């Protein structure tokens, strides 16, 4: 008998049997089940299995912690159950049937922003470093910055802005691309739509407030005109424009003959999406984004900021369990685009440090518990 045959057999029984499993896969340390009825899983009995380190349910998946040998355990489970395993993406799709609409919304939001996080981290570090060398007066009795006294560091500061501008000012390109990637539509159309939101032909979003209304450039169509305003660093308008493009493309794919779809679908998807972006969803999204950032910023800089921050810190960890914490990504990036920095990321970092500290404490308290 293989090493995990008995444990795998017991797990099959305790999750409700083969007939209760809609899909099964695994990650680095956990078996992931999409169960037809979660209530049929006997958690207490599962936790008596020697190989099982614990269980939890997240994003519609019932997960059993196995550890580093999960691949071997999974192979044994597939053998004893006769169930065909699926990919993690397929399991995620199956799990959505067990999720509420808000969980599905937050899950999709998280998957949209996840590919952008490395760029945001890189851009944030660059902005932070540039602030140190070009904004903080550390030299000559606190009267000059490093950039002001060194041509080399002045050049470094200027060069790094090339990357910083690409990350934050042109963020809509990444957002629209990520939406099309997530929704399974044509990614290059998403990139093009994103570029039309930040094109140099448009008045830069940062210059709108200082430009008189009469001086804002327009596309003049005779009987009406459209303002040529860019959406640099704007998160909500880019998201709304991206979903407009996605649903237009899906609509035309569904109703257009396959023989001409390659020509007709991109044309009828991209052009209306750009028009709608600059006339409807762009201005609306701009207002929504500003409102969100202003409310959060006001809360964290007001006379009751201690209360606002306390409530945020109190609810953030439970939000992680439900997956609703993904919505902070949109708020974070909107704060950066509006104010040049975010107040939430340091608070989230403290939450992560607290979780790590809790794990360290449990390791210390349970070090004599062999099973733990």
C-alpha cells in the first residue's frame, strides 16, 4: 500500500464521497475541493487524519492543508477516488458556483489587479526613492536636497521618472489589458484602448485643473464637440472602459458570422468603446474615483483619523478571509493617482506584520505539540 492510500481513502469518505465532489485540484500545500454540499464534509473527522494539518473554506473552495507532500497525496487521492483532477483555473471556475455575487466580484477584481502588483511595487519604490533625493532637504544645514547639490543624482532622479511615469501615468493601459486578459477577449485591443486614454494628443489629466475651460482642446464635430482630456493614472475610468470593450467584443462575437468576424468584431468593438470611454464612462469614472479617494483621504486625515484607521485595521484581516480585501487595490491606486501617495499600504503592511507575529507566537506556544 502506498504511503497515503489510507489517508486519501479516509479523506474521500469524510468530504462526503465521490458524489459530493464537483472538482478537485491542489496547490503548493493544500488539496482544493469544490464540493456540491459543503455541509457533508466532516471537518472534525478530517482533522483526525494524520496527513491533514487543518481545513478552511475560501472563495468557494473547501481546502485541506497537507503540506509539502501534497502532490504525492493528490496522486493517491485521484487513484482511490477515480476522480479526474482539474487545473487550478478550472477549479476556480467551478468554485464560483458556490460564491455570492460580491465574492465573485471581489475575486474578479483581485485577478485584474494581481498582474499589476509587481509594476505598482516597483513604481512605489521609485517614487519613494525620488522623494528622498529630490524633496527632503538633508544637506547644507537643511536648505538643499541631494539633487540640488549633485548633478549625478539629478540625472538619476530624472531618469527614474521615465519608469515612474510609465507605471502610474500610463496605468490605464495595464488595467484595460488585464481586464481583457481576465475576461478572455483580445488583449491587443485592450492595450490600444488603454493608449487612447493616455495619448499625448490629449490634455494631460494633471493639467486639467489648471487649464481654463475655454482652453481645453476638443474634437469639433460641428453640431457638438468632445473634450480631449486624458485619463493618466485614473483607475475607475480605465476599468469601466475596459469592461465596455469586453462586453462589446463578446456581443459581436456572438452575433457576427464567423467568416467575417476577424474584420468586423475588432472594428465594431474598439471604435464604439473609445467613443463611450471619452463621452460617458470616462467622465463618470473620473468623478467616482475622485469621490472614493476623497472619502478615504478625508477619513484618514480628519480629526477622527484614529477611529477611521482603527476600524480599517480591525476589519482588514477578516476581509482577507472573505477575499473582499482585493477592493483596496483599486482604492490604493486611486489615492496614488490623486494625491501622489497612499495611506492604506502602510496600514496593510502592519496587518501583515501582525499576522506574521501571530504565527510566530503560535509556533512558540505549540512547539511541544508534536502534531501542531
